[in-house]
C-alpha cells in the first residue's frame, strides 16, 4: 500500500474528482459560460485599471470597493450582509463548515453535484429528494424528508442546474417557513430567470441567497457572493479564510461589474437566443426539450451518446448527462451567440437526417 493510500481518509479515496473535460479548439457549449468577450473599447481602460494593482501587498481583506459594486449591480439592500468567495463553491463549503460533524445537507435531485461532494468533504450527511418526472419540486416529498432527516442546510438551485427550470415560488416559501434549517437559494443564473429571493431575506432569517458572476460573463474571475441577514453574514465571515479574494480578482471585478448596461444587454441577447434555440430544438423530431429560465437547455435525445460524440467530432462540446440518475439520454447545451447556436443546430439536424 502506498503512503497516500495509507494516509488518506477512506471516504475521500472513494470520491471521484470533479471532472472538467478538455475543450481544445472546440466551441464550448458545455459549462454555462457567457459567449461574450470584453468589448474592444473597454480593453485599454481595463488594462490601465489593472496597472494600478499593488501586487506586492495583500488584497483588501474585506474587498470594500467590490462589495459596493456588487450591491449596485444586483440591487442588494444596504441592510443585508454580503460575503464574497472564490466562486459560490467556496461559499457552499463555508456553509458546510459551519455545521456539526454528522449534520445533514438536503437538496433536490438532480441538481448541482457540489452540494453532495462538499457534504462528503466536510463529514456531513447528504440527502437528495427526487424531483418529479418533469423535474418539478415535489413539495410533499421535501417536507417529509425535512421531518425525517432534520437537515441543517437545505440547498435549492433557482433556476436548477442541470434542468434549467425555476420551481414554484410558493412551494419554496413553504419550505423556508417549515424548517429551522438554513435554506440556501442558489441563484447562479439569476440574470436569466426573471425572479429572485433576495428581497425575501428581510422576511426570513433562515434564508440566504448565493450568486455568481460566472454566468454573466466573468467565469474566469471565480467570484461568488452570499447575501443574507447582516448578523448571519457576520457569523459566517468567521469561517472565511483571510484575503480569500485576490487583488487581481477584486480589481478586475470592480471595473468589469460597473459595466451594468453591457451586462444587462448581453443577458437580454442570451434570453432571446435561448427562446430561438428552444424553438429549433423542439422542431427536431424525437427530442424532448425542457423549459429553461437559465442560460442553458436540457433535452432528452435518441442516441444521446452518439449525438454527443458527433457534435464533438464536428467541433462543438456540450455536456453529456445521459449516465446520471434521472437524466437518462439527457444532454445539456449552453446558449451561445447566434453563430454558435446556428452551428450547433446544423450539426444536430445533420445527425438526425443523415
């Protein structure tokens, strides 16, 4: 037995690492990234802004300027607390670390895989509650599970990844009101959803909201935020590692996220392109296409693996979910720009007509 086999926790050895497939020169429609690069007229200004970075100094520990920029971009009330993380993943882990060993994290399935993985990393129990066959929230099953498992954290992605849909708002409010757990609404795709629970934090002391800038054009920054009651955020901040948001991320985000009109316009394009892509996919015989309020679309396809391979061979990478529970024969495509979406559809139609 090797040193690491003997040294490592047995439950960690049993976990598969999160896999990110190499994209090479392919068109990436697999990771819910924005297709829009920084506008040419902003590049010079951005580089000049970065040139003022004091890289010999530690970052601003509380990222004050960035915090204010995020509040203005996302209309976060001043009375709410904001906690920043290296993507929302770090904040999910921070929430898990606040729990006692053996506490339970509860979420719906299928949903974001990191809820389950982070529960394992932090020696918590994970309990998934199956969505209905059409990927809707099963309220009675959720309430039963909360009674049975007494979770410390309840994660609900809104819209849900990988299904793309939002759940019934009244059902979510019932869940919040029916538990002493902290309910975490993960709004990574807020810009495309048309609804949010941020304002509801004022009503529910056990509600926090996660957001990310990854899906609005800045995945490379790895920046997420948690919004909650000010006292809740102050306590959770004790678990945040010092200087967790580096200087270049702080400065980049503070400059880029002030481009509120550009961000809003790009989101509007994605929403328009999403509707066109939904229509075109629905026109392909044999596909089952699920409604989406995110920047991606889930669909069930005959010969899903073969279609995935055909797209890849023709230079387009999407996400193959067909082997996951409750996602048999399902693929997920990120909504790209018009050119990317047209190429994707042309290859899909070629596959089913050749």
